[in-house]
C-alpha cells in the first residue's frame, strides 16, 4: 500500500515538494532510504526533481519532521494543500504559532557555516558551538570586503 503523502509549496515551484507521513523517524541514513523507497512506490509521473520530507502528525499538526522546523512545515502543508492535486485527504487541520527563536538560530547557523571554509574557520566553528549572542557577534565582526573565497571551488563571490 502506498504511504500517505501531501504535495505542498508554491504552484510555480521548480521542484516537487512532497511530505510523506510516517509513524516514526529514524537515523539520517534510514530516513533517506525511506524517502527513496516511498518516491519509487509513489510514481509521481513528473520531470521535476522531487524534494521529499518525512513528518509525524498528531491531532492534525506536525509534531516532528526529518528536515526543517516542524512549525514551518506544518504551516506550509496547511496553507498550500489546495494548490496541488492531492491523492490523500488533508491531514493538517490548523496552523501553529511559529517558533521565531528557533528559526533565528537556524538562520545564524546557516550563515556562519559559509565561513567554515575560509580563513575564519576556527572562529566560525567556535561560534557554531556558542550561544545565539556569540553567533551574532561573530557575524557583526566580519569584514565582507576581505572575504575572497568561500571554499567553493575557487568561485569568488
């Protein structure tokens, strides 16, 4: 039997965002294998790259997910259900409040990670292990005009 899923995201997305609903999440490797197996079983019949996630729902909201933040995925699933032809009934029954602090922390980590392949590697690694305030201070002190290479195959940004 096919695992229940929802297509979500904007109507004009260049990829196909799919969330498979599961009872449990496992290791990163096992989750990737689960996604691959579910995609193969689901036969989406599309030329688009499939960007899949896994989520656990309870009482009509996302309580855990493999990629991203639960609140962000929950609200995206809720808001965009009607944008796509769906095979399964709507599982998400309401939006949830966003955890802004968690999103800020994730954003800071993402920005700092760009500097782990620069001359600021040591300081970036320290910032990643530090507090939110330490991450902000790290970013405030960067002289962007002095960064020439982000370690991405010598492409200068």
